[in-house]
C-alpha cells in the first residue's frame, strides 16, 4: 500500500510543478478576473459611447418620431438632424466624424424608405435597431392611411398569452428547467474539458516513464492495477487542486463584485436556485465519468512508447466524449425526452453527460439513476481488470505502437510476465 501512495504522490507532485500546469492555472485565473471585470474592460475601450448617426429626412416628418422611438427603446444611438447634402454627410462618415448616415425618403404612398451609409456596413450593429424602429413607423403610417386606429394596431401585434402547464404531478416547471439547463451546460463543458486535459495527461505520464525505462522497475515492484490507479488518482488529485484554485478565485471575484455581477450570465446559470440533489448528482456523475475515461486513457497510454503517438492512440477516447457531448448539446438540451437520449444515457461512456442531463431536466424514476450508476461502476471495475492486464503487458512493449491491435500483444505479454 505504501508503494501505491508513493506513485500517487510522485504523479501529483511532478505534475504540480510543471510549467504547463502553472501556466494554464494562472491563465484561467486571469480569465476569471477578466470575466468578473468585463463591464469595466468594455467601458475602458469606449464601449459606453453612443453611436452618432446623422439623419437626412427628406419628408421632414419622420426624424422626431424616429428619435423619440429610439429614446423609448433605450437604444445606444445618438441621432442628429443633418441639414447638409448627402455627399457632405458621406464625407463626414468617411472621415469618422460620424459613425453613420441615414437617408430617409418616402414613396408615393408616403411609406418611408431608408438607406444607411457607414464605413463598414458589416460591423454596423446599429442598423438592426434603426430598421426595427423604422418598421414600426411604417406600420403606424400604413395603418393611419387605411383608417385603422393605433390602439388596434398595437393590439394586433401584442404577443399572445401562452402559459405552459404540466399535468404530471412531479414535472418540472419552465423556471426549473431554465435553472437546471444552466447547470447542465456547466457540467457538460467541465467533463468534456477534464476528460481531454487530464486523460491526455495520464497517457503522457505513462509514455514518458516508458521512454525513460522507469516503468520496467515499477511494474516488477507492485501490481499493475495498483500502479495504474495510483496514477489515475494522482492526476485526479491534481485536477481537484486546480479546480479548487479556480473555485476560490471565482468566489473571491463574486464577493468583490457581488452587486455588479447580479443577474446576466450568473443568473442564467441559476446556481443559487438549484436543489442540493442536483449538485450531488453532478459530483457523482463527474467523478464516475472521470474514473471511466481515465482508466481507458491509462490503458491506451500503456501501449504507447513515444510521446508523438499519444494523440493517435487517444483518438477513441476523444471520439467517445465528443459523441456524448454533441448528443447532449444538440439533442438533449432541446429534447431531453428523446428516445436517443434515453437509450444512450445507459451506455457507460455516455452516461455521465446524458443521464445527468435527464436527471437535471426531467423527473425520472430513481431506479433508472441507480441502474446507470451501477452500470458505470461495473464498467469501471471491468475496465480496471482488463486495463490492468493490458497495462502490465503494454508498459513492456517498445517500438512503434499506434494501433488498437496491440491489445492482443499486450495481453500475451502480461500472461508471460506472471
């Protein structure tokens, strides 16, 4: 047992001191600080300045209505009733004295028609706002020409009252779905990134020790399964350390910017309104998912002798997590009751994402959750047994190795080594 802790601590400490780990940790902390101060950063780049738009109104009647409509809508656009010619206005835009020039005229039916001039129309975000407000003026003018009262027009365009009521006793409300949807987003991305980052880290650690021939000594001094899981838990401890640093940094930032960060993306994720069971399931499925993919990564990493072969050998792991991620993002979040999501949520490599998605967004029987967790635990145990045998033979394999067919050779070597 002492050897297990020696390998675990060595794996943890050696990775903790690497420049790549320190760099990614520091970079992520800077990103957290940047997100917490995003409003200040935007304002420092002049994001709070209103867009200056000159208006040439040939009708002489639409400018005031348009300006009033923009002020009611709280648009960040400052209009100026321009008396010069169209060519003079274009020159002011070209010289960047104005951000844009809006030329308004009316047709024979007194319906407004407009042309907008800017140096780069593709980046002129104000065009949508101006077009929408002119559309409202057009509707009002058309209704007036047809003898329809403005109140009638407003009633026609008012959104229909549409309530959603679930007949099932324990069905989640729309508000609850919105809350859990945000947590599911966080869980999906965290598991996706963790599997790719830490899975590759495990495979690289094993390949590096094989290249230095240290593995031959280790494999003869302790059981291969113990050695494999010592590395898996060592990298897991490293991940917990890194995530812990991020959580502390995020908590400090939230404490400092509590008033400024109320609402927005933080309200969208709904972390404060989620039930404790949701967080418990998130932790359970995250840990089981990590163990499953980490065991597979360690097994595949044992077949690699050179660092440049890792990406090719790790391709199956990446494909599995990508498939689960895409099903969850493009099918599950929009339709969690889909048959595809239901069936794939019981496939071990897809369970961490898809079953947690169903748990968060649906009211499913506990026996389904228990079965999925049982399948994952059994899969981890089975993969650990097979992986231990492959690991024992794989770490003794040298030379070019970039094929899954090397499994058979690794198993044969493990039998001879007993």
